[in-house]
C-alpha cells in the first residue's frame, strides 16, 4: 500500500466509516431522543472522524463495537441490553459540544466510554467541566500527559510521558542527551509541542524541533548531520511512512520513536522503515499475547469483523470491557449518578490480565510495551 492510497483510504473512511457506525446502530440513528424502552442502557462513545484521526478512530471503534456486541451476546449488563451509541465529531470543539448535547438530558445514557482520539478526549474533559455535566468519562484515548485529570475522567492507558520514557530507556546505552521532535504538521506542533517540551525537560534532554510541511519525505532528506540520532515522531501512520522513506536516502543511521497512535504494521506495508529502525510504543499488550483479554479479543474480532488484530482496536476492546466491569459492580440502580460514583471509587480492576490501578494523579498509566522494526526490515514484538 502506498502513501497516496492510504490517504484515499482516509477520505473513504470519512464517509464509509461514519456510515458503518450508523448502519450498525439503527435504533440510535436519531440521537437526542430517549431510548425506546425504559430497560435500555446507553453507553455513548465520542469518535473523531476528522481526516487526520480517522485511522486511529476506526480501529479503536471497531474494538469497542466488538466488545459491546460480545457483552450483549453474553447477557448484557444485569440482563439488560447495552446500546452502544457512536457520537461522531469532526475534531472541532463545536462538534464535541454538539455531540454532548445529544446525550446531556437523556437519562438512559449512563456513561461516556472510549472517547477517541486524543484531542477530542481532551476537549471532552474541558467541555464536561464547563457544562457541569456529571457523567463518568471512562477509558478515553487520552495521550496528553500535561492534562490535569478531574474527578469524572478515568484514563486507563499510558500517556505520552510514560510512552516516551519507556522507549528512550532502551536507548540510554547510546548516551542519549539530545532528542529531535518531528511534528508531521502545523496542527501536530500546536497540539503536542508544550507536552513534548515539558517531557524532554523532565528527562534532562536537549530538544530540537522539526516541522513537516506537505511532503514528509522531503523533510527526512533535508536533515543534517547535526540532527539528533533519536527522533520522536508526532503524527499519523502515512506521514511516518513517508518520513522514513526520506530518511532512508541518508547515510547516517537514526532511530525513530513513534507513539501509540501509529500502526507499525501498516507503516511497513506502505514501504516505510526499510532501513531506519522505528520503535513504536503500545499501551496495550501485544495482539498475539496469551492474556485472557487478548485471546477473547482475537476470537471476538475474528467472529464479528473482517479486520486483522491491531493494538488500537485491542485498546478499544479493553476500554469497553473495563467500562462494563465497573458498571457491573454497582450496587443498586444503574443510573448516571450511580455509575459516576462507582467509577470515582477508582478501584483496582483486572480486565482479563490487563490490570488497572490508579495513582495519585488519577491515572492508570503503568503499562507500556513496544514493537520495533530492524534495519533489515523485520518487525520485533
């Protein structure tokens, strides 16, 4: 698959991906109306289908949908069917406000679960506080490590700081003192720069920043011998593939650190990283792991969707399963208020071997693993 065909896939997803979500949920095709039955329970998921986020959102949403369908097939929540409502956004604050308005006064919607991607998840945190909308915001794809977590947000995946620290510790033998940050676009730089600069400062690293504009391959070719040997890439999978193709035309060996938004298998299929090693962090177990939740994920995905196992859809699956586990622990009626109170306990939860335990910053951010491409084009992990 080439870079331009991947971009065409993104454009197709802008229509087809949203349509698929709507077709799968005909009973919820008219957001804002109350559920058809008083026994219905609604779990809402805000999804960013903007061009830059479609690849991340599509995979994460597929994992969540697989989990909720499997949960319902096994009896739902206390015998009640869970209606999984996809609230589509285009990544803008206005669209996030509009999505939240659809469930604001609907008591059948008891929780927000698995908001994706990172920027929309951050916007939801701010909007819920501004609107004083008391609803649990469970397991969002929240990568922003600078954001202060409030009492109704419950992130279960490691943020950027933990991912970067995990990836860089394995390069410490190189005497790492300098780090390059490559932003795939102006928007990526605007969103991520403050967080990355703070992380680099905390780690005692001298940071050089580079911003892509248009063809990332050109930027890869233009890097000079003074550029740091280790480069942190902030952008999507197609952009990373293009950037590594440009780097491959240089003589100097460099290492790329990519974060959990990147699908490293897709990047390799697109012809990226044939020479330049790429370390890609993951905030979920490897998709071929033997943990019970991963085995259940593979079986469920294979049964319900014609999609290969990838870390992002596993994350969506775990997000839904965690939400179900907490809701299942409620003593008393299943309401928005009792759900929020149960999540606020921040009790330790074991989701089929994926352990969630909150720290003093209200995050559960200890699990990070990684995959790596080698200089001869193999994938490890």
